[in-house]
C-alpha cells in the first residue's frame, strides 16, 4: 500500500497530512457540504483501487471536513452567531455537565460556575436550536453534576482579551466547543427541575474522587501545604496548592507535576505493573489489567485533555506488547497522535497536545543517545572483565547507569519542551534539568505512597495515615528542593522573541477597569507607571511583563495611592524587584499605599520622592518631568493628588495625566507653560470633569488615549466631549473600544496602535 521507503513509518505520513488538513480548515473555512461530497465520490474509487496517493487525499479530506464540523458548524458556534455582539436576555434549560466551582458571594448570595449542555434556549423570546454547551454563572445554592436546571439570565459571547499578554480564555473555551456564557443575577431566576441525567460513570468518578481526597488528607489536617501538594500530585488538584508554591514549581520547571499528564500516567502504569507482579501476571496479560486501571485513573482525575492524551498514547504503546512489537517508536507515537486528532481535531491547536508529543518525540530521538554517552563515564576499566569487578565497582556501574538514564531522560524532555515553554510561556529554565532529576523520583514516591494510602484506606484509616505521614515528609523534601531550584540565579529566565528594529521608546497603556497601568520600555530599560488592581496585575500585567522578557524592573512609579492603581504594587515589588520606586511627597489615607510603604520597609528598600520640577531619568536621552503635585499640596480626593508626568523623547512628547481632573488641570494651566505634548494619556477622574477645552487647547495633542471608568454608575465618556475632541482634529483612542493602546516612538515620529479594532495613527 505504501512505498517501501515508508514501510517502517506508515502512520507518520498520515498524521502529517491530517495535521495539514486541519490547519487548512482552520485558516480557510468553506461550506462543509463540498468536502463531504468529495468524500462520497472518492470512496468507491478508493475501495476499487487502494494506493498511497488516494489514501492520503482521502485522509486529508476527511480531517478537513471533520474540523469544519468540530469548529465551524458546532452548536456552540451557531449559538454565538445568534447572540452576536452585546448582551441579551435569555430563558434556557439544560443539564449540568461539570462539577460547580464556587466563585465567592456577593451581597450574601453564593455564586458558582459550571458548564451546561442546553436542551432549549430562547434569545429575547425567540427559540434557538439546543445542543450548545455554555458557561453559567449561577446565583444561589449550586446544582450538582447531572441535574437538569432551568434559568433566566443575560447571555453574551465570552469576551476575548483586551490587553496583550492576557490569557485568551475565549479562544481556549472555543476549542472545547464553548462560545457563550450566561449570567443568572438572582437566585429566584433559577430552579432545579430533576436529578440523575449525568453520565453514571462521571457521577461515580466524582464520588470516588471526593473519597480519595478525604483518604489522602487523613492525619494531615494541620499541614494544608503538604496535603495540598499530595492531592495535587496524585489527583491533579492544583487548586489545593497556594499560588506562591505553584510559582516555585513554575520557575523550577516542575509545574507539570500538578497536571495529570504523560508523566503521571507512565508512573501509574509502572506502579500498577509492580503491584500485580506478585500475582504471577505475565507481561502480555498485564496489558489487560494496566489499560483499564489507567482509564479508571483518567476518569477519576477529571478526564482532563492531558490525561486523555496520555492514556491513549499509553494504551497504544502497551498494545505493542500484545503483538511483540517495539512499543516506543515514532510509528507508535504517530498512531497515538492520529487517534487523538480523530477524537478531537481541535487538539492540534492545544498547547498540551504540542507539549506532549514534542517531549515524547525528543525522548524517543535523543534519550537513548544521551544515555549511551553518559553511561561511559561510570563504567569501570574497560579492559577489566566484568567477572573481576568488586562490589564497589558493581555498585558504581549500576548507580551510574541509573543516573545516566535519569539525566538522559530529563535532558531530552527539557530539549523537547523548551520551544513550547519559550513560545507559550516566554520562559527558559535550564535549571529544570537538574530539578526534574531530583524532584521526579520524589514525585514517584508520593504517587506510590498515595496509591498505597488509598488501597489500605479501604480497610484501615490508621494504615492509610501512616502512608500519608510518610508522604508529608516527602512533600516537605519536594517543597524545599523546588524552592531551592527556583531561587538559583540563572535557573529560570523570561525571554522575548527578538525584534529586528525596536523603537526608541515604547509605551503600552493597559485597558484596566477602574485604575491605570502603563509599561515603558526604552533601550532595554523597563518601567511601570502604576500596576492596576491586584487581580489586573495577576491576570494582565504580570503575564505581559513575562511575555516581554522582563525579569527585573528598572523602576516603578506610583501616581496615586488607590487600590485600583497600585493594588498589584506589593506583588510587583516582590516578583520584579524594581531598582527604584518613585512616589510623590503628598500623603493620603489609602491602606493600599500604606501597605506598599510597609513592603518597602520589610524589603529594606527606599523610595525616590519626586515633586513638581524634578527630572526623572528613564534611560539615556529620555526623561520624565514631574509637573504635579507641588510640595505642600492639600487635597481631599486621591485623584486630585495624582502625579502628572511629561515624558520627553526623541520624536514625541507624552503627557501622562493619570486620573487627574478639573482642579489639577486648572492648576497646570495657571502654573505650567510647557504643557504642549504630542500624545495625551488620561483616565476618568472618579467624580470630576477632565479634558476641558482650555486644557486641550494648551496641550494641543495629536492623539488622546482615554481610559473609561468601570465604576458602577459612572457617566462614561460624554458624546459632546468626544465630538469636541474630533472637531479639534485630535485622534481619540477610547479604550472601551480599543482595549490596550501601544505607542511606538522612533527618532522621526511615532505610531499609535490599538489592541482591538485595528485603529492606527502615524506621524
């Protein structure tokens, strides 16, 4: 069927063709009826005369068509088209298909989130086809998996990111077939109709998972960090582990231990083989025991895509034992990829799929070669016959062989994963090679003892507690080791894709809900002007800085002390260690501002106090001039104390007004003759006018970048003000429409680009 040159890897070509077809369907969607018609016409010819080229064409057309149906004409996509833009009132009913997750409470009402497969839905009274899966933000007592619920609420398509570096949750959800979300405002708008409509296997898996969690935490109630680590490694429950601990694992390159993936499945298979060996189960018959055990483990740990991929891959690898074929080969890897893409074509675009197969490919290609190379250094004298080796030489040989295998596996896996960690997470962690050599064997011990705790917990809680206490000791060893590797200088670094012609000065104005945040980059120097709130720092600003390859900040400027502006300042201080923190001499009553002072004191860092007239050197040739506040300013509102800066660079002047309003603008008009700037960056004052005609006349900007307040009840941008700005010939970037805005200043001029909508201004 295939040419002789391809006889050893018949599935590799099929996988490459399938991947190419899926990619083409993603980029060039067409009416799926055309490829279906092609399949119907091609099938008889293929049956009549099978050969390589028609088979490849048939596979390409099949996967092209399959992806069109998975991604372009799925029920979720059709519902998103019906919803369009904006928010719409809906009435819907469906079945809960995921375990509810608590999202806190608001005004005494508990809120939770879960997925629902809709049976019926009406948008503004107009019925729509059912079958779509949606996210539901629920008010009141949450239902359980498998409950049929009815509810009214507001539906919208899941919004995409509004800032660079922000996670594209909408894109991720769409790969899972979910495009829309419904918010139920009040508990009275929702009701549970009936129970027991879920998959019985998933119901049982949820019960089993809760039982396992309870057994794994026996006698560890007073050690939540160790208990969370054990539950995370055994059951993949990473939410049980504090964010600071996960950051240690992330920086040391061992965060994969919290995701049930190929490593977990492989270790679980080895443990299962070890446990059934005393019962005389042979290698071939063991396959019929191990594969069901792996399926059970995958179901109990939540059927996440990584574990499903790994189980399919392991099942195909183990199946090679039945036919006495070499299991670990490129052809077997291709078979696993083919099966997974057949199950869901969207997997091709998931980082987990690319990680898994990239790492396994590198292990198959490189691990054996590395092991043979490293093994040479541990062998006794090559001219000494093995029968003459003394016990020390025998121990040396076997120890070095196992060490070489571990080093080879860790190095090959690191090489295979590095392109993806750099591409997706903008991180390179050379220390991960050594960290995994130390931590993975301990993780194997945690998994082994966890399984023994679960097995013995069926009969004796006391015996299970013994294994849990042993795991407590190993968990603390892991935590100490991971923290050590995470703090090794040079063990981890964030990197940015190189740019051929970077601008002289680059300013990114983030679209934050209520506060502000700006990143300045000038000749490889990085400054922050405010950080936004704590959640905006964690979800937007920190990922952005990592994407830009920032490991340390050259400085952080505090313009006003509100939680909306500097809620993330303490975390930024700890994680990016700015060389200087710039503040004004004006005092306020902000608890957030006081918390920043305490953090500076604890870190034994001072701060630079700047007031009107001071020059702040940002980089050679670029300075920030402080225009406001003057010394001794008395004001009641935080926005009236905001620091105003004018950045002077070759090619442009930028005026950063923060949240300043009418009083500040009037003071500047009376006291500052040099207001003229090319770009005005401002956000709404919390309670006052801003951007007055006299002030715009004095600044005379070519561009205004204006953030909108997200506070409930805020008036938003006045249409009269927007028309006045346009009448003056000023280009307005209003961030409710543009999202984040990037300014690139060259020696001759500047360019302003919006993150959303494609708005561009160049001068």
